[in-house]
């Protein structure tokens, strides 16, 4: 078992032993249900890696990582209501399995329990972790609201879009690795460098998601090719296409939904080299992440585990 | 201006100067909107009274009271979605004025901002206040879920009902006065006595609400007489009526809704002296509150302001 798998296993063991306890069942069962749906546990992984990099007490890294996972799952429960999503990871979402009021309330209680965990945290840098977490939590809400607002707007600029995806997904990754490092008494400079590193890989990851949805091999991604196009989703590709030639863009998207529509748009975007530009932007974020790594290494840290993380995260089918 | 009015004015001034700042507007405007709808500001009042009783720095009392008011308003925003309420204090609820996703998200951000305020609190007993607040916040969620569960159940016992209303409304009053006292470095014994005092007046207040809805003079309450009866709401009166004679109770409630139905049920409940029993229970809670006051006075505190509070809260039309 490599280090990444070992850390994931350790977290899953911790999770099994630390399910939420309380009554009524209709409040606490949904909380444990969403936590049990699995996933890669990227946020606890980042916290544990941040902790291990500074040779901290791993128990503190797991504990802080668990807070991040609880917060992440709180946001999933509420986002699924807002997005009217019926399933998550092949299982019914909380508001489908129970109902919307129960999903709102058990989400609320997960946010409170994330804070309760942090308030009972006994490791180093409690105050700094509480502050970083709280700033991040508000940014995630701001990102989600921006995302909803953008769906109603026609004038979204690329910079605002990148700021939105940074808040909606990347900052919690940054927060996870930074708080993990703080839980190991890592200094502020390196903690912030790790934060930036995770932001950069988060941005690259999110943009790659958009890229693969449109240009990926659907046999590998398991998704319908061009799902974002058919939904008219305001991705980086959509917004740039709109920005480059608004009239042509509107013409392309005014077609009725069909496989042909997807093919026509994909071809056009390849023609104007949007695919290459997107890959170029992803490359830039990855290069920034590598610059972060170099500075961390120069400060005397063994970055092997961060390299492993990068390899693990890049192992996605395309 | 008496002391109570003065404290309310002070809080409202603080609130005006401390509105939420941030973007996007669709996230922050709803937060300021709900906070601006007014009300008696009972929770900040309790915190400020708790603080003043121990001659604390009133700024700390206002600050802690503001946290309680933010939390209270967060719970109103989410409860209004769950209850499908269209108006609050004569104005549209947040999910009506904006939409449900925005109401969920701005509620979430209010909960985060309540914590942010506490994390930036610089007065005495920060840790104890954070813990008391967090325990209370989870209890409020548990109470709200129990309330929703009870509406679907036919077997709710009186003790569970009282436990539910304690969690749903009274504990936040207890938390408000206790944290206000802690913000003035009040000792644990008196802080807890104040907590119990507020719980007892909260319970009396809630039960009086139920009593007045059924037995009050609707000209004075401004509500439709017997609104709870027409909704089949599981109040203390309803549950006791069911408990005393289930068959008779079902018979009474199986009638079609009408003013006559209300009159018949009211008469029957008066006949079996449910009204007197309810008033007796309210009296018992008030007596408990007075016992709390006596113990506080015996410990050398000037309880004048608490007496004023009791008078203020009992000034309700019946």
C-alpha cells in the first residue's frame, strides 16, 4: 500500500469510529448517511499530508481533516437541494431519501458539528485553524451564490468565473492542507505556500473537469459527451467562446439539443483552438503548483508525499 | 426611558453600525434584510442584562447578544423555508423575496458569521461562550427536527413535547443570558442559575402562547381564535386532550373546520379544565423562575433588572 492509500485507509477507519451520535434519528441518520457515501476523501488526505510534511502528530491531522470532510459534506447536502440533484455517487441524495426540511436541518447541524469538533480540538494552532476555516466557509458560500447568480447572467467575465470556481471548490482544498500543516505546528510561510499549492491544483483539476466533459473520451469519463454543452453550462469554454464571437456563439447554442449540436460546437471550439487554450491555462496552474513545491523543498521539506499526491490526482481517465 | 428600552435602543444602534458586509449582494442583502425586520430583540436583551447584572463591560454584552440574534435570525430563515411561510412580521420571508436556494445559502452564511463574530470576540470567557453556544445551536436543530417529526406522529408524550419546546426556543434564551453573564466574568454558578431562569421563563412564555391562541381574546392577540385547533397543531393542549380521552379527542378533531368546531373544542377543554391545568403549569415555570431569582439575590446580586425583564415580558395582551 502506498502512502496515499494508507492515509485514506486511516481516515476511513477514523470515520467509522467517529460517526455522529445524537437524537432524533431523523437528524443524525442523514448526517451519517452522507458521510458514508465515500469518495476519495481528498480533503482529509490534504490535511493529513500537510500534517505529515511537518512531522506532526498524525492524530491531529486526521482530526482537522475530518472537520474539513464534515464541512464538505454539509455543503454537498445543501448544494444538492439547490441543484435539485436526485443522486450522488449512485445513491439518493439526502433530500430525496428523506425530505428537504430534513436535509436543510441535518446540513445545518453538520456545520455546527464541524465547529464543535474544532472547538474541542486540542492540538497546536487552534485559533489560527478556527480563523482559516471560518474565512474559507464564508468564501465557499460566496462562491456557491456567485455560481447561482452567474447562471442567470449573460455578462460573466472570465476573471469572475475563475474567482467563483476558486471560492466554490479550491479554497477548501487550500484550507485543508493549511490547517493540517498548522496542526503540526508548521510555520506560517510554509502553511501559506501549501495553501497556494492546493489552490493551484484545485483550479487545474476543476478546469480539467470542464475540458474533459467537452473534449474527453466519453468511454473513459463515463459521462455523456458534451453534457455541459447540452445544459448550456457556463464553463470556462462557454464563456470564452461567448467572449471571442458573441454572435457565432449564440448561433451555435440556439440549435436544438442533439449529438450533432455537440459535435458542431466541439469542432468549432477546436478550430478556434479553445481546447488548446484551456489546456494551456491548466498547464499554467500546474506550473504554479510546481513553483510552490520548489519553494517548499528549498525550505528543507521532503516533498515526496506532495509529488505522490500530484500523481494520484492526475490519475484520471481522459 | 426605562432600562429595558435603553438596552433595546443600544442594541439597535449597534446593529445599524454592524450590518453584514460582503459580496455577492444576493448573499449579503438577504442576511441584512432578515436582521432588519425588527422584533423585541429578546436575545440581545438577555445577553446585555446578564452582562449588566455582573457589572460587565456592556460592549461585550452587546457583542455576544448580537451573535445570539444572528443565530436566531439564521434559524428563522431556514425554519420559514421548512414551514413554507410566506411572511414574517408582515414582510415577505427571505425565500419568498429571493428564492429557496438563496435563503438556504444566506442562512448558512449567517451561521458561519455568528461563529466568525465569536471567534473574533475579545472579552472574558471566550472558550466557555463558544462551547455553550455550540451545544445550544445543536439543541435548537434537534428541537426543530423533533417538532417536524412530532407532526407526523400520533404517539407524542407530554414530556417529549416539553423537551422539544425547550430545545426549540428556550435553550437559546438560556444561552443568551448565560453568555452575557460570562462576558462579564460572572461565576459559573450564577451563570447557570441565569440559564435556568431564562429556560423557565421561556417555557412559561411558549405555553402561554399556546394558551392564548385557544383561550385568549382574539381582539387582543390579533390572531384568528383557535388557529392552532384549525391547523390540528400538536400543542400541549392538543396532546393532553388526546391523552385524557383519545376517542373523544378524535371525534372532536374529525369535524370539518369551522368557528363552531373551535367553540365546541374550547368549551370541552374548559369543561375538563385543560385551561386551568395549562395555567397551572405556566405558574409552576414562573415559580421556578422566581426561585432562580431568589438564589441569585441571595448571592448578593441586584436583581432589579431581572424583575423589570419579567414585567416587560408579561406585558402581553390576553
